[in-house]
C-alpha cells in the first residue's frame, strides 16, 4: 500500500518530486525530475548528496519546525516543500521553480531608488581663508570630485546650494559603495587648500524605503547623524539599521559663535515659559557634567525659577566640588524621586554631557518631560534622545565649554560665582587632559573668560587630588600595561573600585605619553561589577568607532564604553576588532 502511495505521488504531482526514506535515500522520483537535476533517475542517491540539505532538516520542515531556504542548481531556483507520507517515516520533497520570480525580484531590488544628501563641511570657513583668485578653483575641485565619484554609480547629481548636493542612484550600486568605502571622502581630503584643515564631506544615504519620501527622510536623518558625529563620514540608513563609513578626521572648530547665541536665546525663551527647571547629566557625573550643571543653574537662575540639580550617586573624584556646592546652600541638589515629585507639564529639563538614554542619570525624568534641552559635546549616536532644543557640537572640548559660551552671551561675568567658574574650568581641564587633547581657540577663550570671572587655577587643581588607594591602582595598571608591535597599548585593572572609570581614563592618557604608542585601551571593574573601558588615541586610530562596537561612544581620540565582559575579555574583543580593521 505504501509503495502504491509513493508511486502515485511521483506519477501525478504537477511539479518535480522525489520521495526519501529515513536514511535520506531517494526511493522514487517523478518523470520530470530532470527539470531540476541533469539526470532523470535519483533512486538510491542520498538527498544530502544532491541538495546539501540533511534528512533531519527536511523532517523539521515537514513538521513545521523550520523553513528551508531556496535551492539553487543549474542556474535555476526552487522553493522546497516537504510533507510526511502517512504510515511511515518517508518524506515527499516537492521542487517549485521560482527562477523567473527571483530574477524579477532581483531586477526590482537593483532598480530601487536610493537617495543621498552630500554636505561640504566647513565650506564657509574654507571660503573665508581662501584668496579671491583661488576660490573658483577650490569650488571647481570639490565639485569635480563629487561628480566624478557619482558617475561611477551612474547617479543623478543636483547641486542646490554652495555646499549641498542631492544624488539619486540605483540600489544595485550600493554593494559597490560598501566595497569602495565611499572613497569620495578620501578624494576631497586630498584637495589642496589654504586652510589648516582639509576639505571634508558629510553624507546621508536613504535606501530600501517604501517611498521616495521615506528615502529622502532617511537620507536627511543620516546627514544629521553624520554632522552630529563631527562630519567627514557617510551614514547609511535603511529602516532601523544604520551603517557608518569614514569619520577619520577631527571635527573642525567653527570660528563663528553664532550658534551659541541662538541656543542661549532659545534656552531663555524656554526657561521663561517653564514652571521650574530640572538639570542633570549622565549617571555618576564627572567634572564636566557637574560643572556644566552649575553653569546652567546660573543661566536659569536669572529668571527666578526653582531649579533642581539631580545627582543620585557620584565618584570620589567629584566629592570636593560637590561638597562645596552643598555647603554653599545655593543649589537644590536632589535625587530622582524628589525631582519627579516636583515635575509638571511645564517643567523644563536640561540634559548635559550625554545624549543617550542608557547613560542618563534618571531616564524616568526624560520620559516624563515635555520640554527638553540637550547640550553635549560627544559625537552623535544612532539612539540620540530627541529634544526641544539641542546643542551638540563634537568639535568642542567639553560641555563646560559650550555652557561657558552661553554664559558669555548672557553677560553673566558679574553674576557667576567663583565656585561655578572653577567647576566649569575644571570640566574643561578634565575633558582636555589639562588642555592637551581636543582643544581649539574657543577652548582657550572660554578658559580665559572663566579666569577673568574669578576661577582660581590652584583651587581647580585641588579638585583632581586622589587618595592613596587610587594612586596605587593606577600605578599597578601602568606597570602591567602591554604594548604591541602596532603601537596599541592595553592595560587591565581587576580590583573593583568606585572610581574605575577615572582610573582607566588617567592610565589611558598616561600610556599615550609613551613613545611609539598610537592608541591605548584600559579596562577596569567598577563598584557595581561592570567593566568600564577608556580608549585614547593620537588621531591615527578612531577609538570612537571601536568603542561603538562595544556599546559605547565618544570622540575620534577619546572614547569609552561599559560592558558585562570581564576586563581581559573586553581587551581581547577590542584587539580582535583592531585586527579586522588592519
């Protein structure tokens, strides 16, 4: 009876079919099986030998526990359906040809429209430092680079302003773009200029959207993300997936402070309309987050509002300035519970020195806020918090620098207290490693303004004193550091400490002073048992991209992350990433 059933299946099936036993051997096949394989008889041949799919997989498919991928052979594509034969372990495997469908699908996908928006970074700055007789040549060189590169992907190019281009191309060229790694970023960087910084591009690409409108929006989102990360990079967005390319140069400092004035004016409008103000930074705030909080407190205070600074826990390195703030009795420093109790629909929340929900001191406050001001100097991440007013400048040394510029426009020199000036200067000092990293002209101008406002550099230095235990841990990590042949220095600190992040950053900074070291990575354990990582470089290695793969972020030369991996495992993961990039 079973043989008759098998014969009937093979005789009357409308598509090629074969029946296999529990060992995977073919018992019988239909007469048109040669439409799939080059031979007409399969009896005795194991199904795995001709399809590279095991009997177990076919059985799972028959029971609905798995789905078989398309089978390709002899330039044809087949969908495989499997059913169990009643009364035994035998399976019937049906081959439904989908060759023309797959060709049509590929053609459709290849011809889908992709959109790109290209922005020439610092175009105005380049124009300002270029002699009149050379401006046309510079403009022509930039335009030619973009158009020559665009011609390789057969893109339609429209230049709709001096520094903006709009490109449309087919999706079939996207794989080439990934292989090419957006070489136009390197091409424009080679253009000779009269400036002390190169020509760079920022690019947003939108693809695989359901409409032109969606692709256009994704391209704009990608461009905004590229600019927020400091420029000189391409950001590809398709749905929730985001890919980054480039980002090899530092963000160029803008000479015009107009944006600081605009942000100050916008902040002023929001404070005037608010019932009260809540200020906070990231969890376990450092000097930059806390100093910026005191600075924003001074700005908001001019409008006679109730102002709260949220700090739940802090590191020992912040203890001196924190205690001074408490003892001054000028600030209402509260925990999350207290802050939530005073919030209403008109509360203005100010978030400083972070733009990612996972790092916020009190995420509940952000979720409840109707009006949010965000000020940060880190390169923008894909999960950036949306704000009513956002001031993100990755060229800046610190959040304290940005807040100081706002204080200048608010004419707060006479009202700012000595503690506030010193806390702001301390934030700048920490984030620049004592003015050695990520500094520009505006950094020193901000520091000079704070000095004139009453900041005492000796008092600021006292903020950074450490206890003997911290000193010993730092010395041990430095003594056990390893430097490889590529100039990568690594160190591990396995003793849990509340200031692990501070120790790691100090060790990483110290390792960069060693000759031949291009980048340093230090991992330690904090008091919660998590591994914190600090990464530093001199510019040749983009530590921000590496830390992003570890769930963190930062700048080209300064970055960090937190992970559940052990410190040694984290360092091994980082070295593996570096190996892939070589």
